[in-house]
C-alpha cells in the first residue's frame, strides 16, 4: 500500500504553511489530489516530491519560471519543461561571461570597441542601452540616483554619454544583482574613477561567487525535477 501524507506532515517537513501547499495546488503545479470520504486531502508520494521540487526550484529560479515548468510537467509536457530549465542555465552562463568580459574591459585602457561595437565619446542613450543590453529606462533611473551623468547635445538637447560613463553603466548592469545599496554602488563607481582596480576586482569576484551559488541551487532544483519525473515514468510503466 502506498504511503500517504496529510497537509500538516508535508508542511512541517518543508517548513511552510498548509496554505502555501494549497496555493501551489490551486495554481495547478501539482498532480490532482485525491480526497477522503470526509473531503480531506490525501497526498501521495508523487505530491510530496512535487512540493519538494517546487521549494527547491524557488531557491534558484524566478517564480514564473518555476510555475511554468511545474505546470508543463503536470500536463505531460516534460521535455518542454526541461528545455525551459535549460534556457535558464544558458542565461546564467551568459551572465557569467558578461561579468568576466566587463571586468577585463574596465582594466583596458584602450576601450574603443565592445562586442564589435565602436565606442565613442558622444553616444546616445539608445546606443549606450544597446551596448549594455539594458533598457533606456534603467539608464535614466541610474542617472536620477546619481550613479551616472550625461551631457546634453548642444543642437538637440538629447542625452549623450562619454566612454567613462559607459564603463559605469556596464559595471552597474553587471553588479546590480550583488550590490544592493545605492551608496555601495556609488563608492564602487568612485573607485572606478580613481582606477582602484583591486577594490573593483573584489566586487566582481563577489558577483562571480554569487553566480556560482545560483548555479549550484539551479542544479539542486534540477535533481529534484528528475526525481519528480521518475514518478511519471513509473505511472506510465504501470499503465
């Protein structure tokens, strides 16, 4: 006979509330849950593993991604769910490459190109946003916070950015996930102006360490996904 669990038992193991478990169920993230004659939920091992998978994935992936993956697995679209996870791994790989590239870039005195794009001392906000791979709204926000500054084109009044400001924008865009406080970022950019590369290097190493931790958590989530998928394989073999 298959072991069963009450909501309280699973909630205690995962250190969440039974309300959280019900929310996952209502969101369609777990297999349909059987009820007792008294209309009480009876969770099976596949449900337990589903909840374990959700909690593990949430440590390394954003909520919309986790929900999408879990729904796809529940609906039998396992391969598509795995490709979504693989896409997230590709993105963190690209982010690591970007951090390493920009660390090398800020130490490069001859900063005339970046990713095959010519760099000048009078770049529009659109050009800078394209080079940094961010939205222009982010640049405006950072300028408002005093992290960067622009000059104005004498002919049309549009923002123009110099090479030093582009360096700052690239640094901010790379480290914004690891340096949370504006004042800390301001100090880092001040170090950049002073060419205090040892301090900048420490910040980038922290960013790389953070990415390493994210990668570890992502793979921990993948391990739980594979355990979860095994339940579906067993059910398929039985039927």
